[in-house]
C-alpha cells in the first residue's frame, strides 16, 4: 500500500473550500487514478471562527500559513490565499525550501516572483504547479507544458478575464453603455468594488505573462506586456464591428516576431466566424497557433470555486503520481529575458472610427494623410446623417460631424499614430479617433 499524499492547505475562501469539498467528493476516484489516496490533513486561513463553505471541522488548524508550509506532517502545500506578497510568498518559499511540492492558484505571485520560485523548486527537486492561476478551470498550463511539447508555437491569445468579456457581451447584445454593464457585473459579483485591475487589462496581463513564458521560454515579466483596457469601447464601436463582420474582445496576445516576443493586452477586433468570437459572457478561451497541431482553442470557465478547484486538484494529482516538470516548461536558468513589446512597430490591420467635419476637402485630407504613411484601406463606412445602424431616427443637424469608419490593411502602429496625429492637426475631425487593432484569426 502506498501511503496517502498529505496535503496542507492555506486559504479557505472561494477556491480553498471548493478544493476541500472536491477532494472529499472524488476520494475514491482520485485514489484509483493517482495510485494513492489524497488527504487534506491541516488547514490555515485568517480567521478560525469564520463559517466555511466546506467541512473543515475534523482538520488540524494551523494559525500561521508559513508554519503550515513547513509542517512535518504534510507532503504538499497548497497556497490559496492570494496576493503577490506575504504571507503567500513567504509560505510558498518556506514549503519549497523544506522540500515540499507547492500548488498555487496565485497569478499575482507567479507573475512577480514566478522565475525565482521556479528556480527554488528546481533546486529542491520538487514541483511548483499552477494550473489554476491562468484561465481557472481550463487546463492550458498542462496543455502548453506537456501536451504541445513537440510543437513550435507562433502565437497564443485568449480571453483571460471573464468580467471584461461579460461587459463586452452585454454591451454588444443589449446595446448598453460600458458604465451600465460594469454596474451589473458588480451587482452580480463578477467585478470587484474597485474594478480597475480587471477592466484596465492588468489581470489579463499577469495571466498573459505566465502563458508567454510557458509558450516561448521567456522569463515571466508582467512589465513587458503592453496594456490597454476596455473602458473606451462604446456601443457605436460594437455596432460598427458587427456590421463589418467582427466582434470586439479584450485579448491577451503573445506572439513570436522578428523583433522578439510581442506581449500585448488590448481591445481587439476578431472575425465573427472565429472560435474566439463565439465566447460570450464570463467564459474564458485560449487559442494556440502551433506548427504541428495547427490551431487549437480551449474554452471553459475562467473562475468560480469548483472550476478553479478542478485545476488545483489536477495539480495535486500530478504530485501524487510523482509527475514533475520544470514549472515554466524549460528549466528556469534557460528562460530568456522578455522585453517590453515595441508597440510602435506592431503590424496588423486597424479599425478607426472618427467624426469627420462636414465640409469640402475633409475626405481628401484624411486620405492624403493615410497615403503619406502608406496605409491602404480595406473598407470605408460613412454613416448617413439621420440614420443609426440599428434603426431609429437621429435628429442630427446638417452641421454635425459625420461618423466615418475605416478598416486598414496591415500596417504599423507607428504609421497609424502619425497619420491620425496629422489628421487631428488638420482640424478636419471632431475629438480623438477611436483605434482598435484587428487580430488575424
Ligand atoms: N475565485 C476564483 O474564481 C479564482 C480563480 C482563479 C484563481 N484564483 C486565485 O485563487 C486564490 C484564492 O482566491 P479566492 O477567490 O479563493 O480568495 P478568497 O475567497 O478571498 O479567499 C482567500 C482565503 O485566504 C485566506 N487569507 C487571506 N489572507 C490571509 C492571510 N494574510 N493569512 C492567512 N489566510 C489568509 C482567507 O482567510 P479568511 O477566510 O479567514 O479571511 C480566505 O480563506 C487567489 O490567488 C486567486 O487569484 C481565484
């Protein structure tokens, strides 16, 4: 009989409580599949008195998570407290230093300290598994680290933040404003009281930095990611996208270019018939472009107690089976330095929405500025005054500016910025143009 794998678990919130419940529920199946029983033997959280969503009454309580991490009875330490600093960092370091494998769902910790923690795990010949840290229940870490090991990857991109996708979906389907949808997301518990980390793209950037490391063998570095959020997207953009055959998604994209690995997070136009465009609401999705397998897309819940617990338990199962790989796919000493994407050299198609002043020569001026930068247009849509794309009268007067939407062929960010700055200087448009990058898919 192989001895059970004894688990110490710090954090009994949404994910931690679900992990305790799932291990209990799947007790026999896990023992059969992993070749040994998995038992949670000790737990830690901030408050011992708090009512828990799981039955932890029979489990040993350890007040200090760092002491639990070093506890002599446990074989593996599961960190589900969150936060890039202590006690999560100190506890994970203590467990690894004590020669215990660690499982964490903590993207913030991994984005900041992942490489150093991976080096520590490798030096102690233990596992550092973090399937739940990116895209919740979707097994993308294992897919990259193991399933696609024989492929060369060209690009990985995904919808990695359910809150943003929920907001964009509601805006698109119900023609609501960003502010209205954000309020609903907060009411339903999808968005935090301070939603800026999600809607400004920083949550996606942390997850993308981890995926880029796994996909391209670079050091995890969230500061190397170019980030733009979704708060400037309007129903007019979603309408225009729809008419032109696109949807707008907040994507995290990492791709190999001649200038290195480009990592960026921004609102993106994706073709309506692509797999990623079908992903609606709080769901997450990741597409990988790989040379041998071509493109694959994984879709599923990116958050939620049980879905995230599914990923954590899979990681615990690997430790029980004795499966251990370098945390970021290749040994940490071989990870290359990632540099911040030079966005001005980004190449691709662009959507531009601007309000053109209705006077002779406006279009010739705009066309001239685009042509100076060798930008060619795939389509031009000019809204007629008095119509709205989804019906209804627009009581605009004859002197109001006219919305114009341009779709460009592939060009560079630098060219787009220069052309639009010149158009603004020419005073032929009202306000600042909206610019959204188009992702080929
Ligand atoms: N929720 C999701 O859907 C989801 C999805 C993917 C990844 N994650 C990640 O999973 C981790 C946990 O998230 P969660 O949603 O479960 O968080 P949560 O519900 O806020 O739970 C956090 C738990 O950690 C404990 N804790 C916090 N600070 C502590 C401290 N200083 N000392 C001891 N215990 C402490 C809390 O104790 P008390 O209960 O006593 O306050 C609580 O039990 C985070 O890294 C998060 O990013 C979550």
